[in-house]
C-alpha cells in the first residue's frame, strides 16, 4: 500500500514552492552583502557546471544564482566607472605641471591612501568587501586586538588630513580644484550602485514585496538557459548524483546517525505448537509500514502550529557520479524505476532512502531524517541518518533594515554613499578584476565538458550560520526523536506481521535511544552514562 503525500501547491507564476521561503529570500539578499558567499555560489553553479546541484531543501537555488550574477555584474560595472574616473583625473594631473601637491604628495595619492585605510577597516571589521557593506547597526563587530582600537581612529584621521590639506590649498590660492572635486565624482557610481541595491531590497526582496515579485531569472543566453534548466531539473528531484567521499551534500550536518543489524529469527511459539515459518520480509514492506506512521504524525499536528504539520515524506535515490551531467535522466518514469529497483537491494553504489523533512523556524532550521532498509541474507539492516541545516547567516537579515530605511530620504542616502565611497571604490575595483579573471578562467576551462563529478557544496549550506539557539536545539532534538520513534514502531510492526522475533530489535532500539535494556536480571546492579558507577550490596535496598 502506498500512502499518498499531499503536495504543496506551487505559486501562480509556476515557480517551485521553495522559491517563496524565507531562507531563499535571505540567501538572495546575502549575495549583495558578502562577496565571499557570492563567489562560492557562482563557483559551484557556474564555474563547475559539470557538477549537478545537490538537493535544495527548503530553498530555490536558481533565484540565488540570478541575484549573485546580477550583483557581480553591477559591482563590476561600478568598478569600471570608478577606474575610468581615476584614469581621467590622473591623466589630467600628468598633463598639467604636476606641481599640485598635498602633504607633500599628489592629491590622488593622498586620496588613494584614504581609500586603502577605509578598505582595510571594512575587511577587518567583518563587514565584507562588497560595494554595499553592512554597517555596525546590522552586524556584530568582528575586529579583534589592536586593529579594533586603531582602525576606527586612523580612518577618520586620514580623512580629516585630506580635507584639511585641500582646504588649506584652496585658501592659500593654490589650484586644488581636482582634489576637492575628485571624491564627490567618485561617490557618484557608488551612490548609484547603492541606490540599485536599495531598490532590489525594497521592491524584490523585502518582506512585503517578496511574495508578489516574479521569480528572479538568469539572462537569456544559451549558457544561462542550459545552466538554469539543469538546476530546475535537479534541485528538487527524487534522484541525485553523489561523490562517495562527499555524501549527503545539501542536507546539512549529521545529527547522531545510527544503524543496527540483526538476524531475522522466527518468533517463539508455545510448547507443543508446530514451529513457525515466517514469511519473507522485503525492504519495501518495511518502508510502506513506516510511511503511515509519518503521515499520522503529520495529521495529528494539522490543527496546531507545530511544524510537524508540514512534515514531508518522499523516497530518494543516490546515484554515484560517473555519467556526464547531461546524460543523467530525471524523467518521472526513469526516477520511478530507480526508486522501485533500489529499495532493499543493499548495494554499495545506488542507495535508496526514505526521506522525512521538517522545515522549522521559517525554514531556518531544516531537519532531514534519511532511512535505509535492506533485508538480504536473513538479516535486517536499518540505517537512520538525521541531518540538520542551521539558520541562514543573521547578517543577511540586513535586507529588512534596508527596506525599513527605504529611499525616502535622498540627502541621507547620498551622504551614506559619500562616506562609503573610499572603501567601496577599492571593493568595486577588486570585483572588476575578480570578475574578469573568473569569466576568463571559466571560458578557458569549458566546465560543461569536464570530467563528471558530484556536488561539493550547496547554496543553503554555504549561507548557513554555525550555531543554533537553545530553543532551536530543543526543537531539533524533539523532531529527531519523534521521527525515530515512528520509524522504530513501523519496523517493529513489520517484524511482527511476518512472524519474526522482536526482542533483539527492541533491545537495540532502547540502547540507541540512550536507555538500558535488561532482559532478565536477578540481583546485581546497573549503571549507565559517562563515569557512572553502581554497587550491589547483599540485603541492601
């Protein structure tokens, strides 16, 4: 018997349900704030096009990539404009007498020193190297040691020296118009880019607009159509490619995985009764007895706010890397045949799992329990592998701060752009250089025809924080234990229905749960846990 799983209705625009999740929104915003995260996303999905994407649990990777490419393109364009302005003003200085100096160095060299100090401060304080960085109100201060004391003082000091030098030159009648006008002209591309990012945050990724905005799409070219189609085909399929040394990519960190193996023995019969002949037990039968318990668990929470009401149940097949990415067939009938043939075969390469997924805390916490069963050789082998995806990095929530500020105050917005310009200029230049190198390297490598490989990272994992709160840890433990209890009850019923003894299974399950199983005991003492001890005294209590 197959238990029907209630599908989640897709949005009206045809995008997959995961597109509308909070995790997708925050990851899409994060590529504008963190160049490291953005580069990792592009590297995994574009520079290594030969790698299929891993399962995207609770997110849609395509809009994240689309925003990453858009942010990189806009930053590179900003860097090109800034480079042109620098070249023009330096050319003007070289074409002149070259006598206009400050401190006593050329004005452009003095401003370059200010930019370098501001850039070092940005990178050392943990705000990243993007043109649109996060201010201290949005993130935790990351600078440590002497830099924490020096950089906040040195950067304004260099800025004040520059302003005083220009003002002194102008008051003494020297021709310092270039030194005075140059910083304002450099701020224009930065201001324009910041305005673009603010518009994206307000009109596409803000809480109010996100549910109505269309799905971000890749550019219309042969390369991007090919990559986009592959991501859509693979990320939510019931089949994925894996590397044996990197299993379960996309599911997060393992959370107390366990397995058991036991011999299938006939159940005991009363004295004088004929010996029992148990029926053959197939892995598929065990799986089909676990599914109803998962469905009942979900239905029991349907009238509450417990995240168990959104529990998802499906079957999943892992295939080893070997075929070219374009040669892997993801058609429904081909995937269905894999699911049918792989269940219970116990092979080393193709592996079948029952996947139970719970998306909690607005998909900030994703608990996935993978269950594998096989029953060859008179043995029952049960493998339970829970995984947890931790929350999206908290600094990506700056999108809500930017949306709240909005674009209603142009004076304040322009002033922020002017103050951010020194550090943002070098960041944009670095992005321009990095983009050129990356595009050339990708073109040269032609990853579409590289050797087949399995995924090495997922977009969701790349944007995840390392820690969870105590409440989140409590929920994770509850979800995992609840699901494991239903799995154990399903396997137990399968053994009983086929006439097999269940005592050994019950014993191993109790041990897995952290308890102590005692079959028959007369006298003595038992202790469990780290550094535990027990002492038995004859006649004592």
